[in-house]
C-alpha cells in the first residue's frame, strides 16, 4: 500500500487504527522529513487506480500529522492521539486530500 511503501525504516510502523483511519508512527524523525512522508503518502494515494465492476475509481487521503520531540511526563498517548485527531479534522474541514501538521 502507499502507507507501508512510504515508511521504510525498520522502526516505522503503518497500521489500521479504526475503521477508515490509519496510524503512521515515525520515531526519531524531524518535522521536515515527516512532512515529506505525508506528501509522499498523499501523492501515492492519488495515483492509486482501483478497478471495480463500475469502472476505475481513485482515492484521496486526509492526514493529521503531529510532531513531538519526546513523550515527557506531562504528555500522554491519549493527548498525542487527541492532537493527531484534531489535525486530521483540520485536514478534512480544509477540503480533504491534504495533510495538516500540528507541533506539540
């Protein structure tokens, strides 16, 4: 898939998170590299052509990107997920087929 092909380091992880949502975890990656991967995922998804009985369909993806330097004591996984969810909501309400990044 476009997700797993864009995450090629040993520690990178792309996995389904909920019904239509995926999580991509890119540990020890700077913000610029994370943005580049988000752009790569968006482009790879746009290029997908899925054959169906009704013809070929295309897909788009909305991405909520959160960049943190480390999980400190005041930060939790729940808070990280809330920030990512808000960034995803921002991407969807801005017209979809894009990513929105939040610094944390």
